[in-house]
């Protein structure tokens, strides 16, 4: 039973690292899109926000959205690190089998 639980902890850690990697890619793309849109200031984008919105408001909202997303990714990275270290500790304590194989000695 414990072996099954420890394997799930390791699987959760690996899956969360993939999510962190994907979220980092989304952050990179949203940062690049922010720089492009703020520099170009297309009128069609301003019309998407409504008739009374200004570029200062759009920049403020978009920047806060990126900051909040970065904080969420940082929190996910801390949880992934904790799960990874926990799975390593479980493996060291002998609950999980080690990935290292015993050397074969000739007779």
C-alpha cells in the first residue's frame, strides 16, 4: 500500500513540473504579446475593451494579470519542489526502490 502511495507522490511531482514548464511558456508568450501590443497600440484592441477605456488602464490590468500568473507559477514550483523532495526522502528511507541497480560482480 505504501509503495503505491509513494509512486503516486513521484508521479504528481513529475506532472506538476510539466505544468510549471507549460505555465512558464504561457508567461513568456503573454509577456511578448504585452510588449508588442503596448508598443503598437492597435485601435481594434482598444475597441475590444470598450469605448471608455484608456491605454493606461489596459496596461495596468494586463501587467497585474501577468504578475498574478507569475505568483501562481511560483507557488506551483514550490509545491513541485516539495513533492520532489518528499518523494526523494521516501525513496531514501527505503520505502521506494532506488533507481540505481546493483553492480554485477563476476565470480
